[in-house]
C-alpha cells in the first residue's frame, strides 16, 4: 500500500492520499459532483445555483440598468460590479462572519476582472451590471465555483459574451498533483492554484497561487485544468439548455 502523510506539527498526522485515492474517494484528476441550475431567482435578470461537492452557492445578476452613482458611469460601456459574500453559517472558519471582509473584497475583485474579459460591456454604455454571489455552504473552492455559477447567471440574463468561462482549482497534496481540491486538501496541501479559462480559446482569465510549484508541475496542472474545465462547461451548457427547452419550468426547490 502506497500512502502519503502530512504532519501537522504536534497534532495527529492526516492521510490525504491512500492507494491513489483521496480522502473523499476520488482519483487524482476527478472532479467533485457538480449540479447547476439556471433561473432560480425570478426577480433577477439572470441567476444560478451551484452545488459543487459540499459547496452551495447562489448567484443573481441585475442589469444592464442605470448606473448609480451616475459619476461611475462610462460612455464606453457598462460598469461591472461584483459582490461575493459568505453567509455567517456557511463555515466554522473566521472569514464566515457577517459583513464584508478583506477576503470577500479580494474575491469580488478577481471574479469581476475575470468576467470583464469575456463580457461585451461596450454594447451598454452608461449602465451597470451587478453580480451578487452568496455562499450558503463552503467546503473548499468557493471562488472557482462562484465564478462558474456567475458565468451561467450572466448567460441566463442575456448579457452578450465572447466566450463561456469555467474555473477550477488545482494543487499539490501529499506531494501529488490533484484537481478540484476539497477543504482538507486546500488547508493541508502544499499548494493551491485557482484557474479560470475561456472555453473556446482556452485563455487564462484568472490565475492565483498559494505555495511553491515547479515549471513542470504548473505545465501539467494547466493540462489538468483544460480537461476539467471542458467537463464543467458541459454542466454549464446543460443547465442553460434545460431552462430554455421548457416553456413552463417547475419552480426551483432548494
């Protein structure tokens, strides 16, 4: 039996990979189960709900509409605004307290900047488009799940896009490269690299990294991301197909 163990420095050792399987039973390149529903908020112009592993996230999109305050309006295109927030009950960790935090401000910014690369904002001058993301339950990888859900909500709102966007985190746990890190791997692994990628052109729209990786490891991780994002795109496309195939849709049940 082959196994890798991480020492927590005084606490009991945690086994992250045993016989090529991870703590949740997945293989090294296997995604957690993903479910996406579009059009879950009737009052929003576009919306989505995603369950990614134990993550549960809802996203609403409003606009294009009048930019408030007006001095924030641009004659060259719509102003994209994004607010990512974790519910106080979503996690036991310190960042799940009520209200904005440094982390929520950072993630709001990186999600907005990733999506600005694919949205045709120039078609809507002097307006604003707002994205609201609420994490109801967190279990590692909320930024990539939120970005994936936001892309579906924007498509559901009819905002024109050059390409669809999917995101996933890759990293290294117990000296082994893995895709879609869960909470233990995120907290106890050697590195974590969230990446967002456009579907057709395979452009990198978000790259962040925590930890140390070699050039060869990063190259292999990018191949893992491309394969995984193609799988995620199919789930996104299926969610949008379902809502537009049926004229009368059953109300979404949480």
